[in-house]
């Protein structure tokens, strides 16, 4: 289209109507504060529980039985041998 050089156009609209929109800035990242997590009593129990391997359980039972037998023998020895005091 050819427009004559002497042609002029006067608009009474605000320049912001035809202006480019402002650049969109990415939202500023807010510093997130760490929340304190609740520590459950079951968590403490599981973390403090000793880890038992499959073969160790039998060994512990045998050790307990052996200790009980020793205690019983010591009690019998104490009962059987009362020491007499000389007069």
C-alpha cells in the first residue's frame, strides 16, 4: 500500500494503550525455613533396637540357658554346704 508523504495521523489515545507490555519478572524465591519434624516414639524404638542376625538368635537362647544352669548350680552349692562356726 502506498501512502502519500504528506499524510499524518493524530491519535488522542494514551500512549500506554499501544505500548509494549512490561517484561514479566519471575517470582522471587522466598527462603524456606525448615520445619521441625515430629520425632515419634516408635522411631526411637526402631533405631535403638539391636539388629539380630538369623544365627544369633539361637546362640543367645543357648547362652541364656547356660547362664540359668550356672545360677541354679551355685544356689544348690550354697544350700548344701553350710559352714559351721567352731565354739
